[in-house]
C-alpha cells in the first residue's frame, strides 16, 4: 500500500503542498485541476518538481459529470476527456479520476455509462493511462461502490478500475460487506477521510465536514483493514476537505495525515485500539521566578507538598505519587519559556511501559541537552518527557537534585486525577489526533461549557485505565477563560491540574481560604435545585468553597485554588464518580472571570 | 404579543444581559438557573434589577427530567419542584418552564405524566404561579407539541399550559397544522429559533445550530404568523444557543434579536418577503490622500471615468450610472477613517423608493453634519446614506460640488453590477440579518471559495430585481485575501466593486495592462478543460487577462484591476449569466495573493 495525499487537503500554493507531502514521507500526491491553475509553470514543471522532491504524482483529479451524458453533450464530453488525458500525460499522472455524474440530466442507464467509460478507457490506453471511476453519494445514479463496480465490470477494460471513497461509502451507508465481491486488483485508488457523524446531510458531510481518520468517529479503520485483508496493495490517499484543517501550515497537515496512517496501522495491528504505553504522570515541570515563585512555593506548601529534593536551579516538591519540579534556571529552554510566558508548565514527564511505540515521535537529539530523557513534542510544541524507569533513577534527577533532610510527606493528596490543556482553535483536531495516534489514548465525545464570556469546547482523552486523563479545551470567543489563558501562554498550554484526595474536607480545612477560588453563594442554593443533599453538608461545602456533582455511579467533590499567571490547581474526592465535574466547569469559569476582572480593575489604579 | 429573549442567548454576566435586553426594548427576559448561579446577589436582587431596568422576568428556566419519573424518584421530584417554585417566587417569575423528560427511565404513560403535571400545577397555584410544559425532540416520549398538548389537556389545570418551541417543532418535523387544535389561551410561551437546515441530527440542531430567525432557512415566519393568526397574544422568546452568536457583545445580540422580530413582523405584513425599497447604489464614497489618491485618479481615468464635479475636498467621478465621490477632506468622519485605514470606502449612497421602511434603523442626528442625507449603520459600523431624491438634487451635492466644464462621459461602463463586503467571522450572521431585516434583501445559499491560504465563506444578498447585489465574505484562516484585507480595513469593509459593460474587450483594450490583475497562464489552459471555446477567443482573453464562466443561462466575462490598499475594481460583461463568477473567485484570490507576496518581498529591501 502506498501512502498518498490529495493536493486539496492543503491550502497554500501547489509547490509548497508537494514539498510538504514529500518531506512528511508521502509516496504520492493527487493533483487537482484547481491547483494547476495557479501554479507558476507548465504541467511538466509540476512533474519535475514532484520528481526532484521525491514524490510520485498519483492521479489527476477530476473529470466530472461525464459518463451517461445525453447525446447532445457527447461530442464535447469526448473533446473534454481527450484534454484531461493529455494533461495527465503532461503531468506524469498515470491515473485520471472520474467522479460519478451528478447532473440531473444523466441517463439512468448503466449500459450507457459503461459504454462511455469503455470508450474513455480506450482513449486512456492509447496514452498508457488508467481510469479510476468513483461513486459519489451525491451522484444522480451511482451512489455506492457496488453500483460503480457493476458499471466497471460491464465496461470490461483492464485499464478501467474503481476508486473506493471512504466518506462517500459511509455517507451512503453502503456497508463494507460488498468489498468481498470486488477484485482488489481492479481497485486503482482508495480515498480516506473520517467525519464527526453520519447524522448530517450527505452533501454537507462529504464537502465540508471531512476529518482525518482518528479525528472523527466513522469506521475508517475497519474499511482500511478490510481492504488490506482482501489483498489491496495500491495507493491510498487522504482526501480531506475541511476549513479548519486547511488553516494549518502544509507541514503540519502532512505530519497529521501521516499520523492518521500510523494510527490506522496501529489499530489494524492491535485488532482494534492499541493499548496505551503511557502509565502515569511522573512529574510536572513548572518554570517560575521572582515573586510568583514565592507565591507558588507558599501555595504548594499550603496544599501539603514538601520540598523533598533541591539543586542549584531545580527543586522537587512531592506528595503521594505527585512530583512537581520547580525550575528556576536562568538559562536554557525552560527559562526561555519563562521569559515569554511567565510562570507556567514547561513540560510533563510521563512514565511509559515501553519506548518502542513512541520511536517515530521522538525528538532527535533531546538527550544531548545534558539529561537522559526522551522528548516528544505535542500540540503547539508542548513538551512530554518519556521515562522508562522511575524518575529518581534518571540521570537528570540524580545529577540535578539532592534529598532535603527531614522533608515531611504527610499531605492528603495521593495522585494526579486529571489535567487540562488549552488549545488555540486551529490545533484542537490536531491535538486530538496526537493523543490518539502517538499516545494511543481513548477519547470521549465533545462537550460545550458555557463560560460567562462565550463557549468553551472540551474533549477528554485518557489512557486505558484512566490513570492519565486530560481534557482538551478550545474557544472561539474573545473573553473566555481559555482564550484569556492562551493570550499569555502560547498555543497549547496546561492550565490546570487536579489532585486526588480521600478526604477533601480535611485538605480544605488546612488550606487557607485566601488560596481558594471563591464560589458564588448562589451556587449552593442551585445545588439544592439539582440534588437532594443534607443541609449541613451543603453548608459545610459553602464554608469551604467545595463543589459537588453526582452521576449514575457516584459522587464528586472539588475545590480550586486561585490562579497564578492563569495556572491553577484542583483538589478532587471521587466516590465512584466517572467524569471530571463538567457540570461545574461553567461556574468555575464564572468565578475565575470574576477574580480576573477584580484583579484587572485593581491594575487600573 | 410580548417580545422576550432568553438569558442563555447571551454570554457575559446576567446583569449585563438584563440591561442589554431592556435597552434594546425587550419586554421580558427568561432567566436560566445557570445564570443565577454566578449572579452576585439574591434572586430578589435580580428581580429588582429587572424592575429598575424596565423589563419583566418572563419565566424561570427550566425544570428538567421531571414528569413521568419512576416511583423511587417521586419524593425527590416533589422536593425539587417545590424548590424551583420557591425560586420562581423569589425571582418574580410568573411562569416555570418544564422541559419534557429526556431520561431513559421515563414511564411511557401519558396519564402518569398528566397526573404529575397536575400535582405540579397545584403546587404552583398555591404560589400564584403558572407552569409551561415544553415538548423536546430529544424527549423520551414527548417529542411534539401535539403530544404535550394531549398531556396538558388530561391534567386539566387552568395554570398549566403549553410552551411551543419552533426549533424542536421543526426538528421533529411536527408540522404547523396541529396548532389548529390547540386553545391559544393555553399556550403560555413560544420559543423562537431558526437553523440552517433540518438535515442534521436533531440533538445537534437544537443544542448547537440555532440561529436567529432570518439567519437560517426554516419556516419560523410561518409558525409566527400562524400563532398570531390563531389569536396568540402571550410572550414569545428568542432562545438561541449558538457559539458564534454568543461571541458578540450583549448589546449587539439584543439588537439583532429585535431585528429578527421586526423581520418576522415585516414578513407577516407583506404575506411573505417584503419588497426592498433599495433601488440602486447612488454613489461610492472613497477616502484617499497622498500618492494613493493620485494612483486612484489615474486608475479611474484609465477605466473611463471623468471628473464631472469638483469642490474644495470632494470630487465626483462619473460614467454611465456610476458615481464615485473622492473625499480628500482633512477633517471629519471620513478623514478619521482615512487616518485609521488609508484609502478605502467611507460610505455607500443608496437610492431608495421610500424612507419609511428604514425609520427604525436611521442614525439619529446624522443630518446635523451639514448635509441632508439619512444614515444607516450596517455591519461593523459600515455607513449607508439613503437618498430619496437623485444625488445632484441633494444639499450635500449642491453645496460641495460644482460642475467641471467639458468633462467627457464616454466610457464603456454602464452601472454597478455587484460589490463585495469582507466581514470578520463573528459578524457574518449578524450582517446577513441586517441585509434581510433592514434592507429586505433576498439571500442565496453560502458558497466556499478556496483561497490559496485557506477557505473564504461567501454569501450573496440582493434587492428584488438584483440591481443592488453584494457578496458577504468571511474567513477563519489567517492568510486569505479576505483576512489580509480586514487586517487593515476594520470589521466590515468593502473590498471590491464590479462595473458592468456591454463590451469588455473594448474596455480592456483601452485599459493599460499595468492596471490589470495578471491571471496565471494555466488559467487559460484550464478553461479548455472546462469549456468548449474557440481557440482565438481563449487567446484573446489570455492577452487581456479576461476571465470566463458559463452557466445554464449564459456567459460571463470578467477582469480585475490591481488593488490599491486592498481595494480593487472589476469589469464584467454579462450575457444572460446569473451568478457573480464564483468559480473564478479562487483564481482571482491566487493572483492577488501572488501580487501581495511579490509586493511584500519588495517591502523587505
């Protein structure tokens, strides 16, 4: 199978698309007519550019509204076909894609369509070319690959074959069973694309809602595996028409499309979803300096963290299974981040069961930086260090940190329950694919949270047992907490970490209220509208600014710290509850918005 | 009928929502629980705020998943209901909205649902309140107003009535005929919302795709007219859950929601769409200065415009029915615009058949500026001057301009064919509503154009005979021509005007090619793939950089001038063709992008 991509999956000029696809390792690129128009050179120059870039031209796209045309259009159709075929020759494209006719005046006659395509195939044969015939859910008569296959068989030309299109197959609800009746040697090309749902108009879905496999919810992996299992060895092409994806740089689109192929391969190898090799968060690395560093140390101490290890510019704070590294270095990568963004998360350390699944994603040369940790770059450049041994056994830890004598570790926090990443909107889908393809995380469906200044889109991803679980958050609105945070903290920044405890009331009792995000009083009256809770419990929560939720399987208690430079912590007590407290995210954002605006008002004096 | 709005149609804190709704003239606002949570005060304070703002509280939203619950939830349901009713009292909300149960465990027993609602109504009656029962397409059993009405009738309580919801009615395909069987006095509330289509999952549609009436394509106007015709006199409420709308300021949302009501009224009065009173573009006012002013004068002259009138800081250039006013004033509003944005369009003058339809939209005090033109502010503050007499008869024209002797008027351009406005994404729907509601324009469906750097969404609006026709353009991508233009030219700027001619080849022959946007050579090869054109015609077009399109009814020829500060002109020859040449918009953007980048490269030296 050859991995290919369609030129219309990218924006930017054609030369950049070709280079980006080649550099990402694609074997072929399909060239759309629409992309030749603006190219500054001849079709032969495009062929030469592809050749020097090391990528094949898979096909010319696309002859449309052609077969089965009424007699009065037939002369023009043949002229047009000859021109397309001549262009294919000049372009060095061995295959011309013919999309099934969508015109209302198409003759409802498979024999006529077959005769037309046979004639076209003969014209192509004279030029040494092949024809690929593609069913479209939006075609007048040929909506499924089974119907197209019938016509291809009638035409009976060896250089005429089928183009199987995933998204049109799903939109037509055509099923995969029929692939068993098709000679895979006569499938000349496969178009891959995912979508969020099929519960949408087929034209809208196929024209505007396409996603990369792994970004949507359709059974692209099953189609992929089925074709390969039946012996398909030809080209496959990612054909993604999507405004949000096209807004990314060509290099990012190509990288994500390649990741989508890797994900399809992983799923096939694992016969379903692969298990994640990510086991737990080994550390959170925070960069800080000045007064904020003092404020952070006070907050961590108040939460029960003890400084267990210290070095020249690094200190480790620990509690239960949680380790926070405070980096105050005045040189290096983390310091650069501090200069740009102020206090924040520089990296996450992830304990992994094996390194092999990450081999393709590792940043080359990361270990040359004086430590022994492997680096993976996530969405927006966010850094993940992978550890295949415990943190204290790493050279980084042993060299940079010495134990602090008499450090207590008696806090009530046990482990990281979950955490959250804020993303600029264009990276949301790219991030989802990263966590699915590189970390083999599962994902939940999207939720919308009402911030007082707009809507925040949120989606949870996690490893198999949920021990590493994070929410991805993005917002188009200007004033939301997610957008505010991103204004100071880059493209994809960690805005919050939730720590688990067995007794949130005990933790809250020792945490000064000055450190705690204050809930609006009406929140507790509203709780009484939602749940039948004992009045004393509600009053206790009110006094400590603890939030509450309940689902079918249990209860959930939460509290938030005040933010430092936008970053905040959460303490949660989970009693069988499955979620992340999403019904409370709106009121949390309201409370943060209020604090932010109060702070902002002070700034004006 | 009382015009109301739901608090969840806005973002921002509740107090701002209430003030914005009151200032826009709404009679009532529905208060959602979710909005009370973050309010800094008691429910009584909300009631007081509404009172002092001069707006009624229409309802408390919403008691959910309540009626028909299994026995083991019944005690809690009654407790919960009492708490909601007590809150309604404190809030001063005369009506509590009960949304039909969506839980899987709801009993499939209308008699039980009726008994529950009767009990609830009795509890409400003790407090002097009413209950409104609302069918949801997403409810387990009660998906249509007809089913809900059956339950309300069974319950037989005078203070229990129906809430009719437009979007849930359309999503359930419930039809309007059943309204004939409902006693309008027992409809306590109507929820209005539009949507782009019903060809989408009902949950997605009702939760995320809502639009204001006039922004979508559903028969909200028919529902509105039908209810009023049957004697409905109660409150109606705009209940719009939509991320893109919520990103606007509360004052803009409230103004647009009020416009949506006006549009519904207009349509009812006109028994369908009202005829537009906008007849033609009377003038285009350009602000300019310095070298750009010289460049513009040269371009206009090359296009055949003659300076027909001149004044101290104003000059009129005319040709056929087209008048361009060049404003070089160094004081005043237009000059402020020039200082901010450089050369550009300051206003459009529109000839109207009558002023009455615009009465509500007129900017007060506009005529005090020393002229006699009425001003309407469009999307993003764009200025429209309305003329109910010919331009030369206006005081503005007579005072500021004197005829230029011997000015020729022999150019080949006859009138303005169409023009185009670029909009920041958040204003796209607001603009659509403006043109529909204030100018009574018709609208075509949305098109996506592929710019080399992303996607541009485009939608055409026009008066009834198409003599005033413009496209609205918006893009989420950073580098598109639309986005580039908006970076220098505000929120909603005019980026191009197309002038009609009977002979584009004659116009092109006199226009120096240095003024013409150069098409990529491959465009003309591609034309041969699309159309069966005589080779000499294609070569003639190639030599003059003329573009071509054809549709079912005729042919279309176009050429573009180079841009000055992003603004450009187009010359079109229309031979029965209906569209605006959308298939050529992509290549035009490519050519502009190339020019922009070449210019940008020069800037670096």
